[in-house]
C-alpha cells in the first residue's frame, strides 16, 4: 500500500514517524505533488486542501489524525465513495476527563482566590460550595463525553447530559434535542462542551445559550472552537451573568496574541492540550 501523509503540523509528523516504524514495508509519501496518483490508497491528514483527494483515483480511505473530522468533512471534493475515519485513543478520553476535572475543581474550590491569598501571605479559611450547588451539564456523550461524565459523577457532582438524540445514561439525568436544551442549561452551574463540530453545533453556544444558564455559571469548552462564540461569552462574563470560563479550543488556532481572551481575568486559555492521541496508537 502507498500512503500519503500530509504532515502539516508536528502532531501529524509524529504520526508519520510512528507509522514508518509500525509499517516499515509500506511506501509513505509526504508531497501530494509528486506522489504517484495511481498508487495512493490511504491518506493521513488533519486538514485537506481542495484539489488533493481527486488526484488519487485508487484512494480507499482518508484517516483523520485526530478525533475531530470536521475540517476533513468540510473539504468539498472528497469523493463520496471514500470513507473518512478518525482516531479513537482510549487514553484521550481519560486525559480529557482529567483536564475537565482540573478545571471544574479549579472553579469549585476557588483556586484563583487561594492563589491570591498565597501571594498576599494571607491565612483565611473558607468552605467550598456544596457539590449540589455546582450541578454539571455535559454536552455530548461520545468517546470524549462519556469518560468526563464518569469522572465528574465519581467526584460527587450531580451530572446531566445533553445529546442530539435521546439516550438513557446510568447515573446522569439526560436531555436531548432542541427542546431539551433550555431546561438542560437552566439546571447547569458548570457547563462542559464535548460536542463535535457540525452544521447543527456551529455557534450553538452563543448569547442565547449563555443567558439560559443560571447567573454565576462557569463554562468549559474542550470540543471545537467554532461551537462557541467567543465574543458572546466574553460579553456574558463582563456582564456578570457568567462567572468565567476555561477554554482549550478556539475559533482561530493558535489563538492570536492580540486576542482579548488572553488578558481576561476570568477566562483561562490553554493551547489545545486537554488531550492528544498517542502517535503510535493513532
């Protein structure tokens, strides 16, 4: 098999290197301009420019280098008979749950307040909020959302899940579809977004959704940046309706240094590091 790897980032380059070790007998190409059109049967990429996929008539499938296939599915000229597959690394869900738990506990136990007291050498003891007062709502229940729900429930928080279609989830209240979104948001003090990016979820978390949250709610996004409208979130935080946010994904990545999100005192930005699939597993 001849494989074309579009190593557009160090993330994909690590997978190319792992592939070369795990499949030493396969022919791996990295330049679509010189790769033999009739030989390429598999294509590994995270993003795909128009005009590339149609060059290879023997193409049998496209492998996404990560869990989110939205960039590949947005490519207009992928032949309809060519399937797109994605990475499912079990450790990725576990690490995503670790990240979300970290951000939930940072808010729940008021770590910024403790850090300020430390900086001032001020000894002041206070009780954390009751877990029942910080009901968590998780949007999405796939290979990422399910481990998040499991970990947060084990930490003692009441957890609810919102999904596109109805499903029964042990240990969590469930909401589904457009009619279930408003009541789901109304009971959610900490909102965790783990949705894929689709035409239905793009800009789903915008001003109306933030207004539907209880006053003082906290927002965590580990899905895709385009699911959330950053300006609307910042406005909701500035207005005092949303207490703050932890964002690991953004509409533009890398997040430009000029973005006001970097300098917002109640919004924590991390560089899309919540969980990355292992190169050899991918």
